[in-house]
């Protein structure tokens, strides 16, 4: 995922050659821990370092933690990108960078089912706006912004094998002060949809959302509490897929990778958890939950993002756009 294209254009930023050399091992270690393509380390000079250098300059000029939103369709490489950048910012620029995933901000299973019972059972499936704990997210954002030297906080971790949050003592520990927060997720920064809500766009909506309550409620949440949360983002990064159909291929590739590394990831616990890898047919049905909003994001986010990474079907970066500095 997220490979280099030989025609890649990037912003040139001067830096000591020794920095790249010193960070190469760090990036290799990060990629290995994610079971990611080891050749991605070759993007250090053309992608990870330029972006990290740009973020470093923004963070140095800010007050409190700098919140960088990173969005893109499922399977495009957000987690890998953010994990590498986090390591580069820490080891190369001495910044305390925290990675916070939207996936770890899901509401508890109890609260999601409670909301689904009040609205529609479609909200029992985690993923779309309406299935996250935005109130908790707002508290976390405020705390991360103001965390002082010597202060410690914990960030929630969601366990997909039990479809619920992990126990608090297993949450990620963060020490202050925080310089950068990389906030990543498939719909991070999403604005509400303006049209088309009255008509289903796939068989799932046609069969299970006949009155449009699910998609309209999802959009209301985007226009209200999600909008408030996303307004806290200082800089927005978007990874643009070439078209919607490729998203399934990327997500399927991700699912097959998970399948091949289940034992490596979970070890002897694999027999004790309820973790099922989706078949291709199941994945196609599952992706219909995300289709409407994903298509919307592909249409609007390139114009709204501060930094735009344009990908081709092979997940190679073929173009990068940084904001014009004044």
C-alpha cells in the first residue's frame, strides 16, 4: 500500500542526508510491525520526510498540540502512512506525536445497540457517522491540546474481536506535552452530504433503509456533532483514490493480508477470540455501508484538504499538493 510512482512530484525540502540515513532503520521497524510492504521505506526521502518536515514547521509555530486530520477511503494506506510519520516526527524532529484512530473512538457496544434500537438496526454495524463516541472524542481533543509536562492520559483502544472497547488499563498511555496529533480515519473531515439522500444507491439501502432514516440520520450527525469535532482539526490531509470501484480491491487486499497474519497478530489467543475474516462476497455487502459517504468524500475532499495525495490504482502516489504559503 501507498507505493512510490516514478513520476512522483513532491515538495523539495532541504535536510541533512544523515537524517534520512538515520531514520531508515526506524521506518523499516515500523513497517515490519504493521506487516506492511518493506519497500515503502524507499519513500522516506520523497514522501515521509518532506511531509514530516512540513508538519514540524507548522507545529513549531503553533500553541499546544497541532491536530492533523488524515482521511481517505478504506484500504488506501492511512494507518501505515501515519505510523511512519509518527516515528519520523519523534526520531527525526524530537516531537511528541500521538496517533489517534477514528476506529478507536467507536461507542461501546451497549451504546451503539441502544442508539440502533432508537433509530435503525443499521447503526448496530460500526463504521459510519453515528457509531462513534463524539462526546468522548471532544474531551480527548481538549485534554491532548492542553496536556502539560509530567501529566499523563490514556486514549481508548477498540477491540474488533469483541466488538467493544478494551479495558481502560489496556488503553494507550500518552505523556504531555503533546506536539502533534495525527487523527486518522476513513471519514475524518467529512462534510455533510447535500443531495441524493432520498434515493437508495445500492441494494443494502434499498432493502434495509427503505425510509432513508439511516442515511438521513448519518448526515444529521455529520452536520452537528461530527462537524464540531472536525472543526478542531488544524490541517487536513486527504488521500484520493482514482475512483470508487478500486476501494473494494484495496479493502479486499487488506482483508487477505489480515487473514495471512492472524496467528502472527494474535498468537495463542487466536483460538479464544471471535475474529472472522470476511469472504469476498461478505466484503462486497459490507462495503455498501460505506459506499454513499465514500463517493461523497471522493467528490468533495480534494478541494477541501490542505494537503492532497493523489493515488493511482496500484496505490502509488502520483501527485502531491501542499498549500501555497504566503
